C-alpha cells in the first residue's frame, strides 16, 4: 500500500512539475511577445523622433534663409536711400 501511495504522490508531483513547465512556456511566450512589441514601439518612436528633428532643422534653415533675405533687402534699401540722399 505505501508504494501505491508513493506512486500516486510521485505522479501528482510529476504532473505538478509538468504543469509548471507548461505555465513557464506560456509566460516565456508572452514575455517574448511583449519585448518584441516594446522593441517595435521603440524603433517607431526613434524613427518619428528623427523625422521631427529633420523637419525642425528644415524649418530653422528656412527661417535663417528668410532672415538673411530680409536683412539683405533692408541693406539694399538703406544703400539706395543713402545714394539718393547724396545726389
């Protein structure tokens, strides 16, 4: 009788171990899916950040160009004004 009881206990223990392994596999699968999702999100964020930086840089270069053009136009106007004043 004790050996029958021992077999039953060892079978139960074996089933518990098997169940724990199955749960572990499920947890590992969910973990890898989650880390994959996080990595894809990180890459997407980095790409969007780079696009935003490029756009901000283009806007700043446009602003500098416009400021340069305005300054040059102002200089030309003052120069013409001075020329007409001294004629």
